[in-house]
């Protein structure tokens, strides 16, 4: 057949190249092409030995010298080193004769072993390539491809770099090895990855460590998110103050910690006055303008009531049963809680009233008039029983006929009317002082100077006024 006999040889591969000269050495085909390159082909891989500066032709290969000889038209001969052990090893690998390959391997210099390892990797023998390679980067890449986490972790520790730790952490995450992934992220300083991992696992301890590390490293956004996830509002507030984000700090304080609003506002005013003094003066302090903050007192009580709730971290499985914050009315909850407190004793109620009003110690107190309980909004009142309850300040009220020096009558009022001599007039003076002044005026009055001849004592209009 003029086209040849197809079964006369076995096709190993096809190379899209124009071969000028070539020679076989074992299972390796060494050739020059039209682009003046000296290559050899083995196992489907083309390896470039050298780029020639002129057209040369292969004369032959001498295994004893481990050299390949080429010549040109001017009869100049050039030799290239090509280790026989490398070619023999590659030939044994192509024949999958690994016993012979292992025997040849000790004869290969370390400078050529990386090339051999790359050849093994391309042939799909990655485990053998990792055993042969002496390049740490190449070995690390092979360990990742083989999912050999122990070897990869050891290599990353020996030749540490953030890129390697990130590669290993990504691989560990894909294989659900969260412990290894966390270690790698710490070494890579991958704070975003640690935030994602800690929040996904619900690991409060790791989240707290991350917050401190990110804060120390100047990653304020990560630190703020970590503190907020832990519901550590004071830390969030201090972080905003440290970074001089006073407007955000003031808004956050008003929302979560109203007791800190005044302090943050002063810092904001001080900072804003450097740029716009009028704008700084326009900021209203709740302590000075309480009329602008009608719910401030209720918010302060809500802060106290929610303080314990803020420190309690609920498990993730309680999420379906927990009302989201954006659906809660905290002020309404606080007001309802205050109105549902258990009824206190009458002695405690009166003591609270006395403390607020600050009456004089001699103020009389008798009877059992109902006193409004400040903790109740439904109009219920506490009653003082004269016989069963102790006195306001702890005295027993048995058969003693006197309470604070007053006899007990049928008057049902707790607080008797105040004495006349203690009642101030419209000018702020007490009645006693007024009567004393009148006595002085009358004593100084001279009746002889009064002309009563013109006064008609029968005139009724005189006394009507």
C-alpha cells in the first residue's frame, strides 16, 4: 500500500510542530524544529532544552557523556548536557516500571529532581511527584492536590506565607475541617474569614478573640461587627469613640445606651466646634433639654432592665422562638413590666413618698387614707393599717394612743393639714413673720394722729370693701 501499513507502528501522540532533525533515546524523542528550538518529547510532554541562535542539526547522543551533540553548516559542533539518568527515569515511568524508576532515582541530581517531579505530575503520578520534588512550593501544591492536610500544614509552617495559609484554609473549608481552617485563618490574618467561620459555628469564644485581634490590628469594621454580634454594645460604643465617629456613637448610644448620650454628645460638640461652632451649639443635651426627650426616663429604665438580657448569649437553635429586635417595642415592654411588678407594702410606699416630698419631721400623720402606689397605673392604692402594720419609720402601732405625738381620732387622713403658722404667703414669707410685722406696725401707730370726724360709722359701704 502506497500509504503504508497502519499497524506497523503504534501512535504515542501528535505534536503540532515541524521537525527538522531528531533522534530517539529510549522512549524520548529529541528533535530540533523550524523555530530553532531543541526539544525532547516524552509521555506527551514537550520539554525545551535550549533556544538555538542559528540553525543546527542533531548529530547524536552519547549516553556515556550524557551529552547531545549538534552541528551547523560551518561544521561547528555544540554539545548540550542531557542527563542519562533523567531520560532513563522518564522512560521507566512511561513504561510504568516504577521499581526500575526507584532504582534510577538516586542517580538524579537534586537540581533535576524538580523537573522530574513536574514530569510525574503531568503523567498523573502526583504521590510519586511529591516524593521526588525538592521544591517546597511544588510540594505544597502537590499536597493540596492530594488533600494531604498534615503535609501541607507542615510545609506552610516551615515556609510560612499568607497566600499558602489562605489556600490551605480554603481547602480545609471545602472538606469541612473547621479546626484546621480556623488555625490557617489565624496564621493568614484572614479576619473576614474568621468572622464568617465564628458566626456560622456560633462560637462566642472565637468571636471574642477575633474582636480583640481585629481591634489590635486596626480592623475596626471587623472588630465592630464581632462586638455587635456578641451584643457587647459598650465595646461597640467605645470603638466608635476611639475612631472619632461621634455622630454614629451618639445615635447608637441613644438607641442602646441612653445613659451615655450626654457624654458622647459633649465629645461630638467639642469635635464639631472646630469646624462649625453654630452647628455644635445646636446639638441638644438630654440633661439640659429634657422636654425634647420625653421618653428619656423610660428609656433609662429600659436600659437597666435589658442589661442582663444583653449579657446573655442564646444558643443558635433558639432563633425561631426569639422575637427579632426590629419587631420589639422595648419602651412598651418596659412600661408593661413596671406596671406588672408585685404590690409593695404600705410602709415601703409611704417611705418612698416621704423621701420624695421631704416633709418636716414633725409633720403629723394619722388615719388610713389610701396612698397612690407609683408602681401601679391602674389606680390601685395601698392601705395603712394602724394596728397590723408598723409605723412609717419602724415604730410599733399597738395600743400606743399617739403617732408622732398626735392622738388618734376618727380623721381618716394620713397627713393632717399643715399648721397656719407654717404656711407661706404669696410673697414667700411665712405666716408667723407676717403677724410679727403687723404687731410692730400697730405698736408704732399713733391713734391721736387719726382724724375720725369725717368718718361715718353708719355707712355700710365702708365695711363692704
